[in-house]
C-alpha cells in the first residue's frame, strides 16, 4: 500500500495498492509529478525520481529511528544523535504555524547549524565505530541520505518527516506502541 499525502494546493490523501513493493507502482502514479517526494531511503524511489524533475526529500523520523534502534549498542552516540535530532524537531514545532518564508528563515537560522554539528559528529562516529557495529548502520544511513534529508532546509513547504503518512497507514510496519518509541 503506497500512501500519498497532498498539500494545501492538492488536499488529497491517496492509497494506491500494488501487488508488490517494486518501484513500478510509484513510478506509474507519479509519472507526471515534478515536485518533492518526501520518503524514506527505499531504493525503489531512485528509479522514480531519477531524470524526471522530482526532488527526493528524506525523512528525519526514519533516520532517528535507526539511532533509537541501535541505542543499546552505543548509548552515548544514540543519546547525542537523538538530542540533536530532537533539537531539529523542536525548531519544526516552533515553525508549525509560521508562513512558508518564516519557516524557511527559521530553519536556515536554527536547523542548519544543528545539522552542521550533526554531520561533524556523524563523520567522527563513522571513523570510531567498527564497520559491522549496529550504530554504524544508523550513521551510514544518515550520511548516505544527507542531501535528501536536508531538502527541508531549502524549501519551506517540505516537512522534516513523513509522519503524516503514518497516521494514515499503520500498515507500513509500525504499531501504535512502536511509534511511541520515537516521540
């Protein structure tokens, strides 16, 4: 089940059922779309966004989840990463009712420095952790998605995460009790 959530200009929520998780479903659905696709790092999206004018924006909720999941293996790293990510989410709560321009300005002033600190720490952790360490997966996921994860800092209409789609489709693998882990 693919969940597409609209915006103010297109206030529609669409559930598109496909028989598999291949990229053909989203590629067909988004064939004429040329805006921003806010999604996780599922590789199938690469074929959807490549060469057709769609910007892939990453979901910080998914990145944060990786650190939460690996917290037992490196609690200090998880604590620092989650604290920085929580600071990003705090900026978003502050900007919730702001205009697009005000939200973008707030992100530029407050979120960009937080992201610079996080990026610096990610690079340090990458050097310190063993390649097979569970926390390395979280670090590598975040670094590999860095450009997509930062789209929200250059576009005031893009959300920091795609949690709104989770409220429509718990079927994506999350239970309500599991979602509390990320609050």
